[in-house]
């Protein structure tokens, strides 16, 4: 288990968002995201900042796998 594994207790609160990304009016990607509120407590109001911008500011990506 790495330090990035998110282990939550049964019944723990979690944020969930589903976003569809569009290009030229066509849906091209769906994003189904679960976020631990203990790490990202303000993950809920995206009128001023995008979810990606918020998460990158809180926990910058250091490694990504495809």
C-alpha cells in the first residue's frame, strides 16, 4: 500500500462528482471522481475555480499512470 491509498472507515463522508467534458458540443470524456473531504474540505463549490484547479492547488500531481 502506498501513502496515496485512500482508506476510509465504513460510513465515512466522501464527496462525489460526475462531470462531462465537451468539445464542439460533443461529449468526449466523463469524469467520475471521489474525493476525501479530510484532504480536500472545500471540494464542492466550483463557481470561481474548476475542480482540477482546486485539487492541483491542494495536492499537486507528482506522478500519473495511464
